[in-house]
């Protein structure tokens, strides 16, 4: 094909796309049209694979995964560009692109203003209006004319586009209530605390003049993953929450957190035992440690107390309780902390008595990290007692519940438990605030742990919203939360996050079961595992 | 169906445009200096993306030809692209990777980039064998970065890659965004017997 023919062919495409994009520009107001929303998804890199969008990048351009090259990555949520490593992505807000006198870039590159057609050419072919090749880090995208038209339509709205659930007068916050099963009671109670807190906050004027509105999703957490995701996605698209807060999501962590991540929704304080299930999350902020962090705190504490330089510990687990990957991670953590001969016993595979006999013959093993709950843990403790073997049992509090006292009755072993919070974390002000809320809103006296956790989630989210200021967006909220340090809820350890820190209080206290008094005795200060 | 057809069309136009756009001025990327220099690389303890402890010099550099770049996993702009460029190098070198040439990506944000984080970052780019992602204790990584001439951490890290032949003791610098052919030639020259020829 000659250059002339190529230009003509492309010209036809550009004309068609231009017309399509122009059709969108009549929309105004706060909400995006369907097409603009589609353009926004392209901009944010949502559903890129499904749309068949492809990218070429580098010098010379070569195929690269488009999903890793979303516009927002370099140009930012506001379109103004995030310079990094001496690469300065262009300001692609519509006003900047179409300045009548053109643009001179810091590199000296200069060009007349963009039109819609020229912008399509830049996106697809990497050429600016003057025909200069764009920097090799700007991908050359291959997408349908509908998608590129929608993207341009969205670029025109970029400056005025507020995140979903956000208006001048309100911020909509979502919560999840389990539809049934064991977590339902905890979920309902958590939700009622959040409602009470939000109502009280609104009566005091809200946050910078905006009221908080609650939107509640009732989800069956024991449904297949695909159903949970679909139901959660439907809730998000219908109710459009700006952020999520403090919900019981036990058993469905993976699906819900993945969906929140995919939809770029900040999620503060989901109540789960497995905050590590989403270690690479960016949107999700957990308050307290879960099973894995508590296991590490126990190992750290016990290692420091141990006179041996390389003490031994047996990991006794049930795969029904612990995902295989989590067991591997605890094992790695144990080795890194200087533990030796980390025997792993699977209670689902090996009968407890056999396991105990096997461990007993290892003379150095006097400690067992018990990563199982319910019956499996109880049977193991009984087998220890029957074999007259009394290792020190280390139990993450997240797995302990009421079984632990039963275990104690079954075994003369000493039991150390890691707990993410102790009563002395509660300050007078924190307790008074909860009591006032409980009195005013007649909160139930059950499920106190869930109530406290939910209340703290709401307080942390509120603090994040305050720090983000009046010019609120999801990304400013995330930045604000990442900047949160030593925040005192008055009800649990101080909470802080960072770019790589998504567990607010990553550590635990160690308590020992006191058999005489049938209660717990605190034996350590805070064990930080960072 | 329509989308597929459009995508196909776009591809044809794209191919045509690549032809004539090659004539347009090249993008301003830092050209490789070509100058060789010696590097004293400390044998500091580091961790790879699998959490294994390694000694940087003796396990990753000693006696090898290596390409080193600098990344951090919370970077959404240039790090994915640098990693894609490294991935391209890896693919183009085929079975010479792990035999003649090794790849190393050093995190400039070791506090954030724990091994698990490096592993999930690497997985996104489908990194193949003989490519080690490195983190470690901050003081160690800081010393390493200083020794490698990439001391400025955080988001201001350079897009430089280092290409070194340790057996012959000489190193070159290039830009991770230089044309792939340029970097491949540099790497193959460095892996060859005349690596340190002036």
C-alpha cells in the first residue's frame, strides 16, 4: 500500500470515529452516558481483554499485554500525567489537548492542537498532530472504533468526572450483609453499628458538608464464586457506592476483594480471618491481622524467648482450615525467623494419634503451631493427652474461638494464643463513644467483636475521607489512607497504612490460657511483625 | 463480529502507518553511551522473588553476562514498560538466556517490595527462567544501588539498564527504552569474546 492510500484508508476510519465521538459530546451533567462509561473503562483498563483491545509498545512497537498499559497508569486519574524516571506523560485533559496555540513539550517537541481525528491517530499510531512520533513508552493501541470513540468522549468529561457515589452533597458507602449461614448474625450486627455511626456523623454535619449515605448489599456468601461476583457486580453497578466499609465477608474474601479491586472501589475494614488472601490488593485496607500474621507473631515471640539458637516447631494443620498456599507461607516465615526442622503434619491425611507418635519421637520438637480449628484441633489435643505428650501449643487467635478452652480441658499442654487486640487497647474515650452509640441506637449486646471491628472500620474510613479533603476522589482517598499513621480508634491497636501496608495493625499480643481461672492472661506486649 | 472486523482493519492501517512513520524523526530516548567501565559489585545478601536468600555478586553476577534493570512494584508508569522491554530481550535471546545471558531486576523500594510482591509483579509479565527479581534489607539494597550507580531510589529511579560481562570485567549502560535491536546488539557484544574491546 502506498503512503497516499494508507492515509486515505485511515482518513475514512478517522472520519467515522470522529463522527461517533462527536455524537457523544452533547452530554453534560454529573453522570456519564453509557458510551462515556465505556470510554472510562477503557481509560481505567477495565474489561480490556473482553473488549479485544490490544497494545504495541517499545522501540519498535511490539505486542504487549494491553491490560498492563491502561491510560490511567501514566496519565493519572486526572489526566495530567504522572512523571517518573524522567519520562513525562502528556497532559491529556481535553482543554490541554486542544489549546488553540498548540503545545510545546518539555522535550522541545511542538505540535498544533489535537482534533478528535488526530487523537485517534495518536492512540492508534503514536503520532502527534505535527506527525512526530510519540515516545516509545506511549503504547499504540488497537481497539474498535466504538471503544476509541467512547474513550475520546470520556476524555472530554475527564476533568468533571467524579467517581461513582460522590456528589457535592453526599458520599455513598456500601456494606455487605451475609444472606444466611453462620456469618449472618455477625454481619447484621456489624451493619447496624455502621448505620448508627453514620447517622450520628450526619447529624453532626457529615464530612465537609457531604452526608454519608449507606447502600446495603445482601449476598449469599456460601454461593459459588461466580454467583457472588455477579451479585456483587450488580450491586456495584446499581447502587454505585463510592467506597465499601466494614462488612463480614468470611468465606467469600477472594471473590469480593477481587471484585472490589477490579472495580477500583476502596474497601476499608472487611471483616475476615484471611487478610493475606489479597496481599497484592491496592484498594482493600484491613484493620487487624489474620491467621497468618498471628502465626508469625507467635513464632516471633517464642523464638525470642527460646534459649536454643535454632529451635524446632511442628506445623500441624488441616487443609479444611488453612489454604495450602497459606501453610507454605507460614512455613517460609518460620524458616526466615530462624526456626529449624519445621515438620508439617496434615490432620486431614494423618490420624491425630499417628501424628502425635511421630512428633513425639522427634526429641527437639516441643512446640506445635496448631493451624486447625474445631474438631480437628480438638482431636489432636486429645491425642497429645493420651500419648502423655505435652508440647507448647501455639494457636492463632483467629482460629481459636471457644474451642480453645475445650482443647485445654483435653490436654495438659500450655497454650499460647495470638490475638490482634486486647481490652487494654480500649481508651476511656473510645469506650464512652461506643456506649453512647449503643444507648442511642439500641445496639444489641451480642457479637461484640464484630461490632467493634465494624465501628473501627467506619472510623478509619471517616478519617481517610477527612484527610482526603473536599476535593475527594477514590484515588485521593487511597492516598490519604496510605498516609494514615498511628490512628487511634480508641477501641483497638493504632492503625496505620502505607504503599505496601494494607493491614492497619500487623501484629498481635500473645496471651496464655490460664487453666485455674479459665481465662486468658496477657504474656507479651504488642508483637509487631513488620 | 463488528468489533473483530474493526480490529482487523485497524491492524492493516497500523501496519501501513508503521511503514511511513519510520521516516519520521526518532523518539528522544537516551542513546547508549557505548563506553565500557568497571564495576565493583558487593556480595550483599538479597532475596529473590521466591524468598530465597542469595548473595548478589556470587549468585547472580559472578562469571556471567547479566542485564540489570531497576524497578519497584508500586510504579505503574515506566516499570511495567521496562519489564516488558526486559521480557522482549529475554524472548529474543531464546535459549541463550540462562546459558550466556542472565537477567536481574533490582527493586529500588525494598521496604515495600517484599518477595511475594516481586513474585506477583513478575507473574504479570510472564517472566521466564534465568530472570531474578531482587529485594533485601534496605541498607543492603541502598549499598547495592550506590555500587551500581543507581542510588536514587523511589519514583525518581532511572530507566537505565546495565549490561555487564563479569568474566571479562566490563560494563556498559543503555536506556531500557532504547530500540530493542540496539540493546540486543550491546548484550550480544558483551556476551561475546570481544566484550571489552574499545
